[in-house]
C-alpha cells in the first residue's frame, strides 16, 4: 500500500532531506556584502550568526520590503535590516513541522540549529519541493499547470 505525501512528511526527519549548505553572515556584514552573498550563492536567504548562534535571517523578501524603496547606504549592517530571532528547527524535527511553519507563517526559509543553537543548515521551501518531487514524481509531474484547474478530458488523441 502506498503512503500519502502527508504520511511521508510526518515520518521523515529534516536531516533526511537533501539540503544546500547555508550561507552565513554576521550582524556586521554590510548590505552590499549580503547582496553579493545572495547573488553568488544563488540562495534566497543569508543566516545571520553571532558566535555560531543564529540571531537573524536576511532574505530576498527583506531586500524587497526593507531596502528596495529606501536610499540605504550600502554599508548598512545586516543588524539594522535582518529579521531578528527567526523561527528555527533542529535536524531531528519532522519535515511536516517545517511545512506547517512555512505554510501558516509564510516562511520560505527555516534556519536549522543544533541542540546548542549553532547553525547547521537552512531548509528552503525548494528543498521540501525537491524532496516531494523525488518521492512522488507521478503526483508532481502530472499536476495541471494551474493548481485549481480541473482536467475534463485527457490530452492527446
């Protein structure tokens, strides 16, 4: 009997998901340097750490909502722009916990921490989508182009 996506996500630990290494900066990292990190890494977020502990996150959304319309000095430190004390999870949390936080709280990135609070990773929504696609390719590849679209007849012939 095949298991549902919900069942799999409730059983799988975050450390079983293929993650990209986190991009880490300090609170003193400048806006200009943060832009460079985002561009170079092609990630959507920078985890801000002090003494190896997560203290903030700076995301593409922060670029849009906090910097785009302001005339900010490129030397502005991330301490002035980051989201402080972001929601975090440990690697031994269930993927379903991350999905719940992402959907209900609107997060696209969740910093991952050790028991001591050290940054050990970053879970992005695309990591979860890749995981689902790897485990349920038929369900993902056969989705209609628009999620609420109903297919009334099969394509072809």
